[in-house]
C-alpha cells in the first residue's frame, strides 16, 4: 500500500529539478505547475491556489511539502486520497519533470546511454524505495528518508548484483565500504545520489557485455520484486491434489501469500497458498521418486514440491521460512530487510570508526610527547651554553683577580689563589654533577618514550599476525573442504566399482544356481528310479515270503540237544561267529543250510539292511532257546520273528528312504545292535 513518505520522495526529485540556485529554493510561480498537476491527479481543481497564502516568493522543499501535505495529500477531515492509482500518476508527473533534468547530466549520459526512459524510471522508483533514513533519530524518523535523498553505496552494488542474477549471470560480490583515516568530515562518503546510483548499475551490470535488452529484463524483475514486496520467484514442481502427478509451476512468494502460475508470464494463476502461523517448510530426504523434495505445511493442507537441484531447494526453504517468520508483522517485508541491512552496516562502520578514532588519538598523544621532549632538549642545550659562558666569565674574573692579588702580595696571593681555586673547582664539580644528573634523567625519559613506541609497534605487529593467522586458517579450511570433496568423489568412484563387481558376482551366482537346479533335477530322477527299484524289490520279497510260508511245516517237538543250533544252522552271537557263518554259507557245507544261505545272500544282496535284521532275529531266537524255552515254542518264535523282522524292515524302508540309503554302509554287527 503506497504511503505519504513514498509520495514525498517522488515530489522531492521534481522539486530538485525545478530548483535554480544553490540554496535549494524554488519560486512559487514554478511550483504552481507542479502543484496543479498533483491536484489534478488527486481530483482537485485549482490546487495551485494553496500557494498564494504565504508572503514568500521562494520556498524550500520542507516549507512547500508542509503546505501541500495537509491540504492535498493527507487532509485531516477526509480519507487519505493516496490510492495506488493516484500514487502511480503522481510518480509519472514527478518523473516527467526530473527526467529532462537528469538527462542533462553528462556523467549519466555517458554511462546510461543504452537505457531508455522507462528503464531509468524503474531504477528511479527503486532508488526512492532504498533511500537512507535516520537510524539515530526517533521511531517516526525511521520511516522518513533524510534529505537530500541518498542510497548506501553497498545497497547500490547489491541491486546491481541482483539484476545480473535475475538474467542468469553469476552474482558479483558486494564490496564493504568502511571508514578510513583519510576521510574528512565533509559529506557522506557511504551514500550516492541518483546519478551515481545509475552509474554503478551500468558499470557493474554491463561490465561483461550485457545488452540493453538483457539488462532491461533484469531491471523489470528486480523492480517488481522490491516494490511488490516479493521474497522469491522461480520454477518448482508441484504434486497435484486431484490429478496426482507432478506439474511444473511458476511460484511467486510474498510475505502474505505464495501464488503459483502456469508460466513466468504470470497470466494464469493456478492457486494461492496463504502464509499463516502454521506455515512450515521442510526438506524431505530422497528415498524414492522426485529428488530435492519440499514438504510445505499450510493451514488447510500439505503441499509437496520439488526443486531442480539442491541449491534451489535450500534457497526456497530459506525463503519460505523467512515468510513464515515474518507472518503477522506489519509493514513491508522489503522495508524491514532494508532496515536490518542498514543497521548492520551502521554498527560495523561505527565500530571501525571508533577504532580509527582511538588510533588517531594515540598518534596525536605520541606527537605531542615528541614535541615536549624536543622542547626540553632545546632548553637543556640553552642552559648548557649559558653555563659554559658563565664559566668563561668566571675564569676571566679569577685570572684578573689573581693578577691584582699577585701585585699586592705574591705569597698571600698565591695562598689565597690556591684556596680560591680549590673552592671554584668544588663548585664546578657540583655544577657538572648536576648537569650530568639532568642528562641522565633526559636519557631515561627518552628510553621511556622509545619503549612506549616499541610497545605500540609490537601491538600493531601482533594484530597483523593475528589477521594473517585468520587468513591462513581460512585457507586451511578451504583446502580441507576441497580435500573432503575429492575424498567423497573418490569414494563414489570406489562405490561404483564395487557395485559393478557385486553385479558380476551376482551373475556368477545365478549361473551356479542354474547348475545346482540341474543337478537337483538329476538327483531327483535318480531317487525316483531308486524308488521304483525299491518297490520292485519289495514286491519280490513279498512274493518270496508268501512262497516260503505256504510250504513250511512245523518240526516235531523233539528236545534240542544243542540250543545254539536252529533249523537254519548254528546261531551267531559275535563278530567271529558271523564271519564263520558267512564262510560256511559260501562254501555250501550242507544242502539245506546252503539253500537257505543262498536265499539269504540273495536277499542281502538286494537289501543289506534286511539281511542284517534277519541275522538279528536269529541271535534273539538262540538267546531264547538258551534260556530254557521248549523246541516248539522256540521254533515258532524264530519263524514268527523272521517274518516280523522282514515286515518291519520293509515298513522302515517305506517310512524313511533316506535312512535306508545311509545305512547300507553300516557293518552287520552295528545293524544287529541297532535292532536290539
């Protein structure tokens, strides 16, 4: 919202353009044209009549503004007529009057010949906005610019850097203008007028060959940002709420709201985000999807934004946080930022000025002390000369007196002369001692002054060394940061190499897995064939068992003379008995036992585990016969045990195929022990 102070600054330029003399006053006849134009912009006819009340023929600006302010610009009984449209019209009138005045300046014409009137007008408005205020005055004076209007030279360089940055060029560093010992007390060495402001713009912005069209774009962007209270503008990607995809939008952030458009022309606005107390931006770490994401919490919803790079994201997060911090405050955000920069510059310059004043005072004290010492030395030299002359006079008087006394009485004169000589020598000695003491005191004073100068020189040397150490520390930190960045790049390259090697190993593992799958398929095929063989063998054993059980007849119940011999032969209970039995079966000692042995061998060759269980049954049968059982029960028990052993053996084979395969290599004695 335009204010009376903004209009006052514009009118000051027009008033200065109308001034003829060096006193800064303008005749009323010349001011009537300006007053009438301002009145017509405010809708007031014959506004120049308000200047006829006074008796003065010439008016200063303060007097002129005090006349038109309560009667035209800000009437007490009416609402303020300074609307944005009216203020824009007044700015045009004032610029029209002062444009010709500024174009007559040879310095401005030399540097700003490539800029047209529209560009100069925009820079003129920016200059008025940045005009310096009295920071040492009251609170009301903080909003009132000091006259004549000036802009801090550091602020001018900052605007030039913003113009370069707005058109895509790298920003230039803002020089720090500090007080020095050579500055005099006449004028403000840190401020520039409008002509010098334009010269700085053209010198800094166009030093690398920027064209006038490019510079015009930068001026438009900076002018809109400053006068419209814009914090930041730029492209961001926004995730849609209804259409859930990412779209590129042009965002314009101010202290009160954040608007986004389809393009940087800002013609089609797509939405507005209100800056409120709950306004909070957050940087989101990259896990999946878009990189450099920003989560913006507003009052009604949460927005997901994405920047093009890390620097842009950090700049937007900082700008959004500034808008959130400024939320609820009155006044212009750009005005507040300008005031903070002015205060920081003033504090820095006041501190340096105090340091320079202290050094100047110390140098003045040293000069005064040197002058005093020189004056004292001159006085001492004069005293010494007088003493020498006095000594010469005394010596002449003494010689004359001695001559007179010699003529009166040679002996008495000689004695008196000797006494006088001794007395005079003592006096001269005292005088010389006093002079020597004074000279020693002078030397001591001179030594004190020399020590004081040496101490001051040493302090300056120490300060210079501290500054050098700070510069070396900055260089070391810069070198360390560069080495860390190079280390990060090397680690990234090593990580990529490790990733490629890991990918190669994964490919090898995949090939090995395919080979293992092929081997598993082959093993499963072999197991299937073994299972078919086992079933076939089981069927053969079952048929053999059936054929053996049908033709079997029970023996006669006769007493067994040898309980260790069964109907199948002698029982085996030890490893030696088993070995002997195997030898007998292989040799074919008798037909019956040979026939049984052949069958058992065939069974054992088909399934060694089954044969082992049958031998275990024979051992258990012989143990029962040795315990006193009758032959019939023993014979039936042996037959039943034989049959059960074979059945149990096949059932165990069907229930656990892997155990049958692994037990083929177990010795016969271990198989019997397992069965027991």
